[in-house]
C-alpha cells in the first residue's frame, strides 16, 4: 500500500514539474514576465511548491534576473499615464 502511494506522489510531482517547465517555455515564447506569481498562475500550483523545488526556483530566479526589457502591466500603465 505504501509503495503505491509513494509512486503516486512521485508521479504527481513529476507531472507538476513538467507543467511548470512547459509554462515557463510558453512565457518565454510569449515574451511575458517570468516570476513566481506568473508561473504559479499559469500552472495552477502554489508558490511554496515553486520555492521548495530547487531546480524550478533556480530557473525562475535566473530568468527573472535576465528579463530587463520585459515590462509588467503595471509599469506599462504607469508609462502611459505620464
């Protein structure tokens, strides 16, 4: 019984990881802001899940730091209002 639940948990974790990976690639392709909020919303996983997974966290932090020319909707709105 425990082996089945452990395998199920591993499968669920792997599926979530793949969904996150696909969402990140889509955000990059669509030239969208990449941060923990946008990835969490795109995939439907919690932000703590993203922070707890070292590979995902590192990827998001790296991409976020590289995005200097992608503006958030809030920044675009502020620029338009000026």
